C-alpha cells in the first residue's frame, strides 16, 4: 500500500516506520528522520498517487493580529478532502483550532454545554481526567464521556482521527481545560495497524 505520511511534530513516526518495514511504501512530509521525505511542492503529486494520506497530529497555528489561523499545510490537505475527495486521516483545520486556540475550544464547549476552564493547572483536591476516541463518520471508537456531542461538528468537516479532551473532575462534573489530536500510535492493535487505518478510511 502507498502511504503519504504527514507528521507535523514526528509523533507517529514509529508507526510509519513499522508500516514501511511490513512492506508498504511510505513517504513522509514534515518530521521524518530515517524515512523518505517529500518536498512541499510535490505534495499534491504524492497525495494523488497514494492510496491513503495520514496526518498524525495537529499543525501549529499561525498567529494573527488578534487571534489564530490554521497553518497553510492544514488548509492544503483540507482542500484535498473537500475539492478532490482525497481521504486524509487526521486533524482538520477545525480540529487544529480546537487544540491550539483556547478561545475556540471554549466557544465550542459552550455551544455543546461542556464545562470549560482556561486555567490548565489542577485545583487542589481534585482528580484529572481525559477522554478520547477515534472518530469515523458515525462511529466513535470507543465511546466515552463528553465525546458524542462533538460528532456532528467532526462529521461536517470530514474529520477522521483521534480527538481527546483533558481536564479535571470538578464539584459538578468534568471540566475541560484542553484538547489534543496527536495519535496514540502505540495503542493500535499490534500487527493490525494497516487494517485499522483502512477501516478508518472506509
């Protein structure tokens, strides 16, 4: 199988390496020490030739005068999803904003009725928590608290990948303080990683 592996911070390179060692053709854009690298100007060509494009974590946001905007690479892959029906597993620009812009995460938590705090420090006497899952169209794998309410948004932007909320348990329930979309690559079933990616893309 031909895989274009996009790694903004190198978080999923162990999985990319395992897939390559198993006989798949893997090329990397971003952080890819020890693996064949793709130049930015060749991305469209490689995306067109690949069977699957994987983005293993969020792109950094770009600071504007008053806020943040998605990275140009994130917008490029979103254009492939929307205009060319390319299957790109991993964060979309919307997910990148949820991860990197606290005001954006607060806004969406408010819309979904989820308690949010901008203070990421753990208050005394409370327990931290995290809840995450793989999102694929109508599926949440595995189901978890606070996750189902995000599904309509993620489906509307074509997100297929991992999303995790972090925070603490307050007096009235969970309080979200942050989010991540970095793939927990070591949690995938051993020797079944490619099958899992194919199912995610189906």
